[in-house]
């Protein structure tokens, strides 16, 4: 993940390192500056609002010619490589909610657009790929796309990507995964996603080596990156204590990793871990129950879209409905603060800025709206 904070800190490595079913949705391409029709601004959101939010997001950020996403509403640059995988996950969320043929086509289009742009997912191209977690977000999305569509090409790309990361990132001596090619630190942003990816590949292939790898990395991560409060630290550098800023995506992928192992083993310890991680976010990272803004015009704006993906698994697959009203409050708050373009913002508690905004910071409310039940008809 290429968050600016990580490159700044990496340049000062000696001091610290931080890794930092609804109606049909037909793909829409709007002319620059075109607004979509705004619904009423009453409390809550409907399935139609979820459709609208996704359409607005694509109107603002989707490059219909090249089949990938721009970084901002200016449409003058491509979004970061790892965030393209997150937006592909969003497209799959929409398809799972709507089951429309048009959205299934979009899933294939996004794959092809990124294939064309990123050297056919050539994992050995060290210009396209230069940190391991960028690859692993794609491995997760590719494996999920195979599960959803049955497309064997997606699976082969996921398997080869996983092997590439494992062979370069895994520490066979001390355990855990390094986030960068220089092996400067072992970060949550590679370790917990590795567990999620391994479990997806295990569920598809039934190759027990993936399950063993997932258990090994989860055990290392819980021991070395998590504390008793449920805080998921960002990184561990050498023999130093774990540290770094709290980020929602680290907690989210920790929840996702624990849930993947819980679903396979039925071991309640994993479910309890996932609840502990969720409780930490709810009780320690929110202001008046609202999730942190994250991302002062950088890629961190996408972090809550990742958190959304996995906290919803805890609710649905872990039968932990106690978190639902909290998330619905966040979504209602963020959606009610949308702008005239129906775009939402990384800071749910304030109105969306009317000028140029990033796809990163506009993505998380849209993702949540595809995943959690509407609060009004």
C-alpha cells in the first residue's frame, strides 16, 4: 500500500517505520460535472440510495474507456494500484446485492482494465509492484472473483500472486511477513491480508498448505501485532515493540482473518478475537460513535472501505448483530452529509466538500451501503 505517510517514514527509517437485492444497476457514464438525481435527505438510506451512491461514485471516478478508476474528481490520474483492488471488491459487493448482468459485466471489465494497465498482473514486474501488500490486496480480490464467477483465470492469477508474495515476504526463521521488498518491517497490512488470502485459496482448492500458512501467520500476528485490549498495531520493526498509528483497515483485516479461521475451524477463540478487535475500534477509535476520518488527501481515505468489508462478516457470519446499529449510524451520518453530486466523504461528520475530492475518501460510505441492510424502504 503506497500511503504517503509510509514513504515519508520509510525515508526516515532509522527513527520509525509505519505501514502504514435491489433494482438493476446499469453502468452509467456521466459527462464531467453532471450530477445524478438526489434523493431526499431524511434520516437513513434505502436500497435505491445504495444504487445511487454507487452510480454517483462511478460517474465521478470510473474511466469507462480504460476500465479502471481515477484518483480524484479531476480525472487526471489513475488511482493507486492497490486501491483498484478495493474498488473491484466494491463492484463485487454490488453484484452480490443486485445480481444484475450489467454488474457482472463490470466485474470482468475492471479486471481487464487493470490487466491492461498493470502488465497483465505480472507479479515479477518490480516497477508495477514494489511492496508486497499491494500484491496481496489483489490476490484477495482475484480469489474472491473466482469464487463469485468461477473464472479459472482469476484463480490462477491469485495462486501465482500468493506464491510470489509468500516466497519473497515470509520470514522462515522468525515468522511473519515483511511488507516491503527491503524487509524493513512486518506490518499488519501484509500479515492479516495474507491470512485472508490463504483462507480464500484453501476454500477454493482444499490445499491444506494454505490453511497451515493461514494459521501460522495468524498466530504470529496475534502474538506480535495485537495487544490485550484488541488494539491492532500497524507494524513491528525488528525486536522493537509493535507500534504505529491505529488504522481501521488493520482492525478490519484482523477481523477478517479471525473470521476466516473461525468459519473453517468453528473455534470460538477466533470469533472472540474478532469481537475484541471490533470493540477496540468502536470504543477507542471513534468520536461520538463515528469512525475516524483518516486520510488527509492521501490513500488512507480508502481504509474504512476495507474495514467495512470485514466488520460486516462479523455481523453476518459471526451472528454479532450488536455492531449493526453503530455502523448504520455511521452510514446515515455520512450519506446525509453527501454533496450535490451524491458523493460522500472520509469524514462522515461534516458535509462533503464541493470541490475536488479523491476516490479514496469517497469510497467507504458507498461500500458500507452495499453491505449493510437499508434503514428505510
